[in-house]
């Protein structure tokens, strides 16, 4: 059954510039693994966000991909909100892509259809 891909931008530092401990990222990875059965890191990039105060906040983030059944979307949204609280963020970027994902097992010996 096809699944839906989401992209989350995970901050690498708190808003004050201090590094988020590896143990915090490992906790986030574990929770995503429990929900989705896996995750993938894409690239690291820098971007800016306008805070509620109007102040410009520049962050370095890691792109994190997760693939879930569409029915699990509310659970993922709740989890990302929890991450925002853990990381003292006003928001965390979460993008539902227009793509669907299938995980294809190996073909049987001889290349025939399963």
C-alpha cells in the first residue's frame, strides 16, 4: 500500500544558538521510528523565520524524511508539536509532499513477478 512522504526541518540549535544535545535528537529519531518504522536525513541547510515578535531568527536545520500511512497524519502532527515544545521552538516546518512511496521487495529468483 502506498504511503505519504513528509519532510520536517529539525533545528540543530536552540534559538539562543546553543547546540541541541545528541540525546534529544536520538529521542526524536526513536519516536519517529516507532511511528513510521523508519526515517531518513537529507541535507543540512540554513534558513530564516519571522518570530511572533517580528524578529528574524536564522537557523541551521536537518531535513528529515518520514513515510507513513496517510491515516497516521494526525499522530505525526501531534508528535511534531511535541518536538517543537522539546526544542523551545515557536513552530517546526512540516511539509506533506505530493508524492507517494512504495517499498519494493526483491523479485523472486529468475526475475518473475511475485
